[in-house]
C-alpha cells in the first residue's frame, strides 16, 4: 500500500466508525430496536460513500465489493447498542453528555468523509473539475446523515441547523486547494478534517445557524 492509499483507508475507516456511532445513538434516542439501530448506523456510515460511487460511475459501490466497510459499521453499531443497553440507567441520566459526544463523532465523520469524497474525485481523474471535486466531498460528507435523519422521521440537519453543509464545503475546499498546491496527503487530510470539526463544534457552542424566513 502506498502512503496515499493508507491515508485514504484510514480516513474511510475513521469516518465509518464515527458515523456508525452517530447514527446508532440517534436511532437509540428515537426508540428503535436492535435491528433499527444497526441498520441506521450502517446506512449512516455507508450512505455518503454509496452516493459518491454512483456519481463517479463506480458500480457496484465499493461498500458492496469490499465488505470491511460494512463490517466495521455493523460491529460499531452493535457495540453502541450493547453498551447503551447494559448502561441504560446511566445513559438516560447523561443524555446531554451523550448528545455532545454524538455531535463530536458526527462532526468527525463529516470531516473524514468530506475529505474522502474529494480524494475519490481527484483519484478518478477529475482534479481539474474543482466544482465536482468539492461538491462530491460535500455529498459524501452529508449523504449518510441525511439518510439517517429521514429514516428517523426528522428534517435533515443539513437543511435546517448546525451549519452542516457549510462546514463540509469548507473542509472540501481546503482539501482540494491544498492538494492543488502539492501539500502532503497527511497534512491535507488532517487540515480538512480539523476545519470541519472546528466549524461544527463552534456552530454548536455559539448556536450558529443559517438565516431562515421567520414565519412563526
């Protein structure tokens, strides 16, 4: 494996674990059973990557040809369910802390998959198409979370709160331009993820939201 391939694999695995944890915690909060928690966790972890591969014409999507991604998401979701079930009394009494943990892992997954989406577009030969690379990073980053919210009967966060898509776009833009200027793959990936996590955490701390029409 080359250094770039190792970084890409590590980024994908980090995103899969983080998003599976986030999806599982949201599913638990909505009262889903074991199957529901695992299913939502796996979809959250793999949904953005599936969308990315479809846009790039990679069929079938990589998640269905390399089962390590689904296996990691499945194992992570099961562990989250078991821990929450065994420690359910503590879980109920620490909901705010759990929500903060979930928010962090959601941001980490968003950053990892945004970086991975841009890298996938670049490695597929679209490096000169900056719009495709950056937008594909955003689609990869927010896709799983959108599916998670839809399956739990929520309006997707990306459409209503927490500066979600903007953070992904920022991280994707940073990744693309650092790559263009031939910055090392490790620094490029880490910088992109840090930008996304920072924006998401700041948006939560300072309650930043995009403006909306006040109808109520």
